[in-house]
């Protein structure tokens, strides 16, 4: 009888503790994040580039540049190109780490350096910045704080571009840079004439309907959807 009473008592404790336990939506140690289940967090407070020097920005899933896609889509540019104004020296445009994190990968490109930064707050999120003239001898494993200047854009050879990749439970997923900006940071784009974040994003459905054709990573057509957002 005593054993039965003790059993009921301990079971009641388990039930109470389970009710009080708050579910954790994101486990840092897993290094994965379920975007479909939990949504995209808006945690970026700083621009990666000097916005006042930018003339126009390509849309997510545009036909600008070349195919850059993930495990779920193909034949579309799932990143953003930032084209500086024509009246400035493109190599003077400063590049910053938009987040606090760790240098995860460094690749030498045909024009400058490609830098991968793994987010500290959301380790499943990777920020990939292309065509940088690094101002410091950064190496893999170095720790960056949000706002750290990491160099300048390489120059007139090409535009600056940025991609955001997420390790999800089902694979590598690319999302728009503008989906992770805080409202206060996005206000800076609204001050330049942008109405909403959607202005920068071609939906998957719209892109699928306006099909692009690729040979490898080369676009064979440009589609009919506008590729650019021109800033005021």
C-alpha cells in the first residue's frame, strides 16, 4: 500500500514538472533551426554595408548574376546584390559584420574574398558576404561582434552580394537578408522609398510560374518579373 502511495506521489510530481517546463523552440547545441515551424527570427540590427552608398538591390529569387539556390529550389538567385551608386568609388564602400558570430569559412574568389559568418545567437544561421577586400587578416575561428568593419567592397569588378543560409532539419535553406532584419533597421530602407520587405522578395510561387532556365549555374533567360528595387 505504501509503495502504491509513493508511486502515485512521484507520478504527480512528474506531471506537475512537465506542465511547468517551458518548451525550448531552438536548441543551440543542435545547430539546426526549423524555419517552417518556428518562423524566421528578426535579429539583425546593423547593415552589412554602407546603405547611403547603394543605388539598387536585386530581389531574392531574381535572375541577376547566376543560379544560387538551396536544397529545396533551383535556377534562381537566392541572395541579394547591392549595386553602389555610379558617382562613388565602389572600392570605398565599407563592409561590416551584421551580427556577432564566428568566422566559419573564407574562400578566395575571382574578385576579392568570400566570408562565411556563423551567428552566435542563432548558430544555424550563416551570413555569406561576397567580394570583400578584407582589411584585417581574419582567419577561421575568429570571433566578430556586430558592427565590426571587416573590409571594403572589392571594387568596380562586380557588385556586393549577401546570402543567408540556415541549417534546417531537412536541409540547407536560403532565406532573404531582409527577413532577418529588425523593424528598426528595415526602417532605414523604408526611408529610401521601400514599402515593405516583400518588395525585395519574389515568392517561390511567382518564380515557379515565371520559370527561369539554367545551363549549370548560368541563366539562359531573365523572366518577366522585375529584378531590382531602386532606392530613392
